[in-house]
C-alpha cells in the first residue's frame, strides 16, 4: 500500500483583478503549501475497479461516489493511459470542508501522484498539468504542492524564488462552511491592483470582505490571530480558514495553545510551509 499527503493549500495573497465574460474571475495568487493535510492510501486492484473509503474527522457527509474529486482524478488517469488496473483508496479527511485551503483539490492531486506510482506510469507519458486542470482550478498548483505564483483562474503557474520552507504557520477555522460561489459573487468588482510575488506580505485577500459578510466569524478569527502578534495574519482562499505566520515554532505553539483554550470549538492545525 502506498500513501500520499494532500498538502493543505494557503493563498498567502489573493488579488481579484476582473470578472470574466465566462463567469470566472481573473486572479493573481501566491500559493504555498503546508507540510500537513489530508492523507491518502492506496493499493492495487487488477480488475480495473476504483473503490474509495473515507475516514477521519471530516468524513461525515462526504460522498465517496463518482463525484468525489479523488474518484474523478482516478478515472481521468485511467482514461488517459487506458489502464486496466484499479485501486482501493482510503482518504483520511483531516481538513474541514469548504474551508479555502484546497482540501478537495489537494486530494485530487494526491490521488494523481499516488496512482502514477501505484500503476508504474512513466512521468513523461502524460500531460499531468492538463489532467489536473480538468479537475479544478487549484489542482495544477496542488499537483506540485510547492510555492508558485498563479494567474488566470489559477491554472497559469510561474515558479518563484522565495525561501519559505520551514516557516511556522497556524491555520484556524471556526467550523462554519464558507461556499466559494457566493463569496466570489459578493466581490465588489473593484480592481485594487496587481500582486508582486516578491512583495506578497504587502498583498491582500480581495475576497475577505465578501467572506466576512457571509461568515462574520472569520473577522473574529482574524482578530484572535492578530492578537497573538504573528508576522502576518490573513484569510486563505475564499475562507473560512485563516492563517498566521510566526517567527518560530515556539511562538506558533504558544498561540495555538491559547486559541485552543479560548475557542475549543474551532479547528486548528499547527504546521510549517514546504
């Protein structure tokens, strides 16, 4: 049995530049990834069938059927290579649902990486970025799970020379779902300017105001994080997860302990950037 980590995605900055004619939004984002996330395990089947089992803290209510992104990724890879192999997959769902940290997209990317090894596919035999893009806007970035600058709807990726590996990060979610569609719909359509990846700390999340209007608890999470005196606190993606970056593991862990004591009903994950 092989295993992969579906690394939690963080938008260190997210600028919304325009609403496109096709209904999507033109974005600029600096994607970073945590060392931790959901877990995926898989073993070979010879009959071509794909079976998915979901376990973990956030498994309840999550479909294991053909609409699950892990299943869609497996089917897309099967179709691309014409394999007769299948797999038994187990998803350990540790990240909250609809939380702005790319859980489903990271799961799909992890499935692609796992099945490439499980089925012994030659890396040059397929256009993995195209397969990833067919599964969702964030999946191409999640495929490599390394810091990248994304444009368009997130599919145009550029490598960046930023030394972020090992940076302590604390993720906090009030366990209130924040649906992506309404958040984007609530964007005020004001272009506040481009994102310079080298100046990402001066960036912003243009979806924060819309997300807070839908889920006011996000504002409380940000206030609590900022009270811990991190180097930066910001919302990720379309919410509701927020993150804080710290100078040391010790500072992060003290902040996590304080928040957990004061807000035991919130979800926390202490990690580091890859």
